[in-house]
């Protein structure tokens, strides 16, 4: 059984992206991945627009757009596998957008082989998505020889986290502005003016993380802060991308998570050094449009 | 009294003549019932990525070419963010950082001579929807048909000094863009809209005065009137000091003949522009541009020269035909079916436009089946029918789409040129109207018209008037006696 993140549209079914804002939004059409899967799917409600950790993960293969990495964290704790394909290889037609330059449907599965076989079915060019690689195929086979290992320092590791958040928040702030209570989705009651309709609707229907992302994103794009935040982050993103030496190496191996899993009765532990690398692992892959496997 | 100089720059929005919208496959046609041309994408629903309309880019390149602009090698799109109910996504997709072209120039001609107007840039963007206020119920409704219809905005430098220059520029733009197939440029339908940025300074001053922007003019006449009003308002403010000019947007009320402040909020809106990550940068490579350049239709000026030169047509007529892309197309298509340019022009200007005017249509709206139209002209030219029968059949073509040849045959409208038949009719009419006949013989030429009328009627309107006149004169002057 394949589960779909609630931000993937299925004709006639509610696609809420985990938000109260869209809890009455019946999708008008099937997402491209749904069409390509061509089998019955169950839905899984994760965190609101991927900005919050999911309360639980379904017991089965899951397709989701894990921009903010919350799903991957849970996956790591559970010992599952998370496969994020290269940007622009799986159609986003029918995916509720969060941060368009990083949105990409990926797979949560038990083994890489299972994930790749699913990717092979859903990946490939779709003219309904305007930002795709013309040709992308996935297959899975074990390497013939054992890999040679090298230790390499990542020069911009400390930039990854802030750059990721500035860009992701800026982009999601733009994508959230369509939810205004006018056309579809949640609408507040008792308003007198248009301004009040907008404000009340968003106040009542967006969760804390979503409000935070919208406000931070607007700040990064505002005239006063654009140069110092958004524009600088765009430049830094290019630096980070070019610093990942995929011209020399095939694979970059990093820890996924900085914290140890929360065990019953024990406090959660965080290691600073590990956290940086985890940032590169999760968000670095997003910023550089590379695929990631955990 | 001080001398003042008016300084103006224009922002002209032109709807591109594409079949579909800029980022979805909805129809971009004007005039449908409210919200008929809407899909999840242009209604702002989440889940449909923007896919750029290639035809819109090609038309943008055509606009760049006819305005002598420098085309950007790689153009990009940006998002302009603001909340308004006519903007379903909460952002407009436009071009800020790398518009399709920059630094264009156009030559205009006014009574004061020739002048070059320079363009800052042209960018592609999507249109917004339309709000319809219902005064009766006090509600406001939204129509998303126009949402995401592709536009280009042509931004000029502040090169204009008179309303005459502005009008000449807009006419030139309309001619260039409509002949290149970029847009139909109909101001009344809003497919061409013009905002005027205007300021006034003392003549000779190098510093620009406070600028206001006037919107909502939907004809060249309204634009000229708005400029005259606004310039005078600025001069009065400078002269008397009774009003302080502020930089603002003003709405022109054509009925009242005044401009009104749109009273935007004190702090200017921050549109939070940023590069749109949904749409990949578009490479405008030389080969593509050349392909579009070589496919550009003949511009009005060249067509005028060809009509007056090679085809030997009068300047007045050629100017009327090349003043409208639509008439020009009708001319070309009709001429392709019947190669007599003088008669084709004649029928378009004298007959077709007269009928169109009666139906409240102008040069840009009149339409006719050009193959049937050509056949009709040929029938008259070849004396199969006479001209007045031809006019009636043209009406029938426009109304019912009749085939002229079949219609003539079915209704027995062929030209009567049987001299025996005409002679018998002349004799009957003369014997029934002896008084008039006597008057003509006495030298009263006016009575000829009366007799001709009677004759044509008795011949069912189908006779060749020239021949009838000839036979009438023959019998009046004694007829072979």
C-alpha cells in the first residue's frame, strides 16, 4: 500500500497539507504521481505544509515533499529509509507547493531498493511541470566494488542552515498568500472589511510554524532587508552548491540527525558538530538540488 | 507669467494575441461570460505549477523587434506580492531583473516634425482579474477570466512634452504591434491600456517636478483630455500654491473630465519582488529571434508604400486600409481571391465600411468572408450583376453568409443587358410619363433622373444603368425616327 502526503492531490479527496486552512479543500484533479502510480493510495496527514514534525508516520511506503526535513528525522529514528530524488525529476503537478525551488516528491520506504523501484515508476519528464529535467530515470543496483573513502571538510557547513531557512521561508511566504478566505478553503466568520477577512482567516487557520514562516519570509523579502537577507542567501546558495565536490566524489556520507532518538525516561541529547553536518545533509541537498538518501 | 514645460513618460499595457493564458491552457479570449475561462491554476488553487506559454514569449520577441529593442539573452520571471481579491495567487508573475528587452526606440511624427521616443524596457507579465461592484446589493464579485492573460508592459523614458506626441506614439505603437500580430490593441476592450506619468517644471529647468500617474483612460481622446487637465492642475498648483502636489496615482473620470486621487496608503506598498523559482530562466537565442524576425508580417508603412507604388492605389485609400490591421488583412485576403486591387479597395472603403458603420462597427471589428467578398466584386466587375444588386448581396453575405454566385442564380439577379427588353421598358415608361419626357426634351436634365428611376424599377433593379441611360437618350432624341 502506498501512502500519499496530504499535500498530494487526488481528485475529489480532501487535500489539506495538514492545515486547517485547507481542511475542506477537495482536490479538483489527480496529481501526476497519482496518475503514474495507477493503484489505490491511502492518505497520510503530516505536519502543516511540512513545517511541523509529523505526529506519526503511516505503516508503509510514503510519498511526501519533505522540504523542512521533519519527516527525515522521524525516519532516521525509526531506522527506515528516505529517498529524496534530484530536483526536477518527479513532476510536481498536483503537489501543494511550499518552497518551489526545493519542492520535490520523495519516498519513505524500508529499503533503498523498494524506494528506487517506486521512483522508477513516478519519475520522468512531465510537460505540466515547468521546471523539470527533460530526461530522468531511476534504477537501483549494488556497486560492483567497495567504495573508496575520503574525509573532506565542508567549507560552508555553517551557512547551510540560515541560507536554507531564509530562502525556504521567503518562497513559502509567497505560496501561502493564495490562502485568503476568498476563493476556497477556510473562511473566518464575522468580518466587516476585506482586510479583516484576510487577517481573521489567516489568524484562525494557520498554525504557529506557518505564521512564523510567512512573517520571516516577508521580512527577508522586504525592501529594507532584501539585500542583506534574501539576495545574500541566494548568492550563498550558489557558493554552497559549487563547494560540494561532486566532480570528485560520487557520494557524500553524512549523519542525518544531530539528536539521539528520545528514549523512554532519558533526555534528548544534541551534539553541535553533528548538527552542522546534518544540516548539510538535509538542507544542503535541497539547496544544491542533489538527491539524498538516508 | 512663467513658461512651463510638461514632461511625460508612458506605461502601455498590451494584451498579447495568444490563444491561451500565460501559465495555463485556459482561453485568453475576451468577452466570455464571467468565470468561464478559469481553471484551478488561474483561480489560484494550489498544485498547478506555472508552465510558460511559448507563444507569448514569441509575441514578446516580435514586440521587441518592431520597437528596435535590445533583446535580453536570458530572461527571468519574478513574483510581485500583494493581497487583492482580483489576484487569486496573491502574487503577480512579472519581469523585474531581466525583462525580455531594453532600450528600444520609435520615431513619431507630429505637426512639429519628427522625434525619437526611447523605451526603458518591455516586460512580460500576467493580467489580474476584474472586480465587479454591484451597487444594488452592495457586494463585490470577482471575474477571473482575465486573470493570467498575457500582457507586455512597454515602459518609455520621460521623453514626451505634448499630448500630441503621446497620441502619435500610441498610434504608432498600435500600428506596429497590431501589424506584427502581437496584439489587436483595442483600447475600448482594454487590450491596450495607457498610464501617463506627468510632471511640470519651469521651462529650461533641469530638475523634474513632482510626478503623478494617471490611469483609467480608455480612448486616445480621453488620454489627451486627461493630460490637458492634469498639466493645468500642476501649473495651477505651482502658480497659486493653493494645492501641494504629491506623488500619487490618480484616476481619470472621463464623464466628469477630472482626475481624482486614488488615495493609496501613506506608506507605499512593498511588493517584495523576488525571482520566481517555478519558472526556469528562458534563453532567447539568436536563431529563434531570427526565425521570428523572418516570419514578421509586412509592417503598415511598407504595405502603404507597396499599395501606392506597385499597386498604383491612391494615397488616401491606402492610408485608410493600412490604418487598421483588420482592414489590411481583409484587403490581402480578398485580393488573393480576386486580383483587382483598385476595385477591392473601393468595395472595402465605400461599401463594406458603410454597412459596418450601420451595424456600429469600426475598421477593427468589421469582418467578412473574403472569398465570397472577392467573388461578389468579380461578379460586379464582370458585369454579371450591377453595383446596386452587388451591395444588396454584400448585406446578404454579411448577414447570412450566402454564396454570391448561387444567390444571383437562385434569385435571377443577373444583369439585364437585353437591348430589346430595355427598349420595350423605355417605350412603356416614356408613354406613361409624357410630361417628364417633354421636360427632358425641353432641356430639364433633372427629369432624366426621375425617368431612370422608373426604368430601373420596372427592370427589377437588375439592368446595367449605363446601357439603360443610353437607350433612354436614344428614344428621347427621336429613337431611330
